[in-house]
């Protein structure tokens, strides 16, 4: 059964508006759902049963800006865990009209507090909606917008 975010039963209500770009992470018995609101920021809700969701806090876990490269839009695409830390790959726009997108990374030790990578953006050229995939030997990085592209690590 699909439940919309507007059907969340929340301990911390969030403001109205469109929701999107859901990204899910499961750890132990808890599901973590990252979602954006108007592409302005990313919020986090959790669930034990996939039926009742609770926003973790009123504030977003990642805001757009103040950096120029993500000043007008942010949305998580994928979360991975590597060597004890969580990495969120997110697309962002430096333009109010979203005419161009980039790929970026943020890191967290607890899934709630995120720090943006100082080397962002990691991919430009209007490439977004990306995520890493381990192919058994190395990570490949795929982006889906505006077309499917694959990036390999520099040697």
C-alpha cells in the first residue's frame, strides 16, 4: 500500500506543500524516509511498521544554500553507509528557475545532522538525479538527468 506523506501521523507537523524525491534507508528495525518540500530543503521521517511515520524534527535535515551551487533546490537521491558514516548524494540547483542541476554529497554520523562536502558540486554539466553503484570492483556513478550518464573514478 502506498501512503502519501500528507497522510503521515506526525509528532512534529511539517508545513503544507508538495512533497517529492523520496529516499529510503533501513537500519535495524527503523525505516528512514528523506523527502524534499518544494525542493527547498530535506526533511526526515521514521517508521517501524511502514504505516505510521513520524517527522524526526520540525527543521529540515539539509537546507538549500547558503552555498551558491545549491541555493535554490536540493533533493536526496541515495544514501549509503561507508566506513561507519552515511553519505547522501543529492541534486541541487544554483538557479531560481532550476535551469541547471548538479550532483553533490553530504555526510552524517547519525542520519539527522548532515555536513555538505566542501568539494561540491561533484558533477556539473546539468547532470543530476545521481547515485553510486558498486560493480564488484569499483563504484560507478550514474546520473539520470537529462539522460543516463555513467562516471568512473579517476585513476
